[in-house]
C-alpha cells in the first residue's frame, strides 16, 4: 500500500519539524512548504493526500492558498492557526477547508483529525458511483460536482453543493444546523452555526423561484429542509 502524503505548510520550522517527525513515525510521507507561493506549487507538483495549512504565511496567506488550491483540486485541507476567532474559522470553511485546528495544538490531536478527514475523503470516493438527485428544473450531481438549474450549469462552491445534495437527497427531512455541520463539514464546530446560514443564503440566491414543486425552507427555531410539495 502506498504511503499517504501530507503537505505541511508553515513558516515556523520548529512546528514543521514536530509535525514531520510525528507524521512520518505514523507511516505518512511528508513534504514541507515555508510560504504560500511554495504551498501552491507543491500542492500541484506532489499531489498530496491532505494539506496542513497555516493561515499566517509569507507571500500568500493561508486563505489565498486555500482559494488557489480549490480552483484546481478537492484535496482535503486542515487549517492551522494561532487565531481562534470565529470569523477566521468561518472564512476558512467558506473557502473550502475541511477542518480547523487552533494553535497551540497537541500533535496527537492533529494526527487524529488527519485520519478522520482522510477516512471521510476515502469514503466519499468509494461512494462516488454517480451520486445524483433530480427534481423539477434541478439536477444536483455530487459525482461531477455540478448544479444544473433550469438546464443551466451554475458555478457552485463544493460545500454549497454538498449541502444542497445532503438536504435534497433526504427531501422533507428537517436538519438542525449542528447536524448539517457534523454531516456535511464532518466535525464539531463548537456550537457556531453561522456558516450554515451563509451557505443556505447563497444557495437560495441560485435557486429562488426556479420551481413551485420544491424549495429550500427554513424551519424556524430548528434548521433547514429541502421541501418537496
């Protein structure tokens, strides 16, 4: 079995070395980038299985790196940062990060998070036999990451598409925000669910008044559902 490769992106060489030693001891192969430009180059050159990405970086910050990588790749990304503000967490997730760890961190926790994200990523690949749902004037295809509204393909960020697929694949079922964070983003988000609201708002802008046979509905005080009439 081939070793899974982790790209570590941090300008603190002590942190790089700690993570490298810990990951290699557990059987991972590692590549280290010290700035944002190098991170983007290495992500393309080495095709890592997962990226550990610091936010405060020279040349390009972690948000810019995440944005650039997401233009070409769905490689799982775990953000590392000394900042703990909710805004930073939401922004990282909005840009397509899969998980978020605040410094100082325990290397064992980082390893556990990496394995959890890789496991989910592997499960998603196994389940990728044409995951698609269709409704009146709406096709949501999770295999090709396509949202087709009234015959037109709409550019949609991965998490938005995963969210609408998750809701639409279980029509009329109500999900709480915490359930959606856990089931779509795949980890506990410390009770802050505003990122779900932001994604729903953006989806509504794409889907508003398309059909009278379904809608993305708010269930006040509970969460959301994809309602089919």
